[in-house]
């Protein structure tokens, strides 16, 4: 191969690598805020319509179930099942990721499609069976487990495809990051100013995104009942199409 052709090939590969890195960086910047809105919607819609189940904050179900047992009230079986279902869903997503052989943005797009399919299944199931009429019934429990699986997919997506991203569903860590970054900025330590601003910006985006999702979901449940699940499905479709 002539030297000029070799140089052109090497230059083309370098440009392609730069383009891939740029696409990955933009995707990693745009996707988490959208996922945080989806998480807020799913968590609050599930809590209001499916018998006080936390579909995003999974460990919260243990707290509620333990409190019910201590007070002697009825225990919601779905709250106890949420943990093992979440674990099994994570394992299933890991198997999907391993079988696909994809990485980074390509893997994220695949798992976003899986999450969309699960949320669409929740929406269709809830519209057909109306579990909000019997929030502690079997149909509500089935819908809750599908929603829990969808959120497990979101957790796994970030861990497997975007490990540098911070959580889009557990807001305690994001609130901690936001407060500590604000304190660092107020202390005027110039050495970490840029890093602190970036951490504060990312954490604040996810906090406000989750809160916004909760507010929209609360209004949607009040107005549309089980049809409220259509809102996170629509946003999930936007995430799949995100460029």
C-alpha cells in the first residue's frame, strides 16, 4: 500500500474515532436528564395507582413493608416481591447486554428499547385491566413488577453502557452532590472550581428532572388515572430516538 493511502486511512480512522467519542459525550450529556424525568414519572405513577409501590426507589418498599408488619397492618406482597424481581431483572438485562456484544452508545440504545417495551407493556396492561381500581390486587402487583423491571433496565443501562453517569433515579446521592458542590463553590477554592460547577450542574439537572417528572405524573394520574402511564412511555420513545 502506498504511504499516502496508508496515511489517508489512518487519518480516516482517527476522524471516525473522534466522531464516536463526540457522539458518546453528547449522548451521555443529554440522556441522563431525560431518564431522571422518566424515573420520577414511573415512581410516582406506580405509587399512586399500584398500591404504594416504589418502582424506582426499590429499597423504600422494604421500609413500608416493615412498618406495616410492625404496626400490625396488612402487608402488600408486591412490596416484598419488588426486591427479588428487581434482582432478576438486572440479571436478565446483563444477559441481554452480554449476548448483544454491544458497548457504550450502541448498548445504551438497545437497553433503551428494552425499557420502552417494558413501559409500553405496563401502559397497555394498566389501560386494559384498570389496576388503580384495586391497587392491592393481583393485577396491580403484576403491573408493579413490570414497572420495577423497566426501572431495573434503566439502572443497568447506566452501569453497563454509561458507567461515568450518576444515578437518574436515586436522588439522595444527587442531593448530596449538589449540596457539597455548592459548599465547595461558596468556599472559593479555585483549584476545584470547574469540577464543582460541573458536579453541581449535573446533579441539579437530575434533581429537577426527577421532581418535574413527579409533578407531571401527579397531574396525569389525577386527570387520566391509568392512562397516566402513557406519559413515561412517550418520553421513553423520545429517549430511544435521541441523537
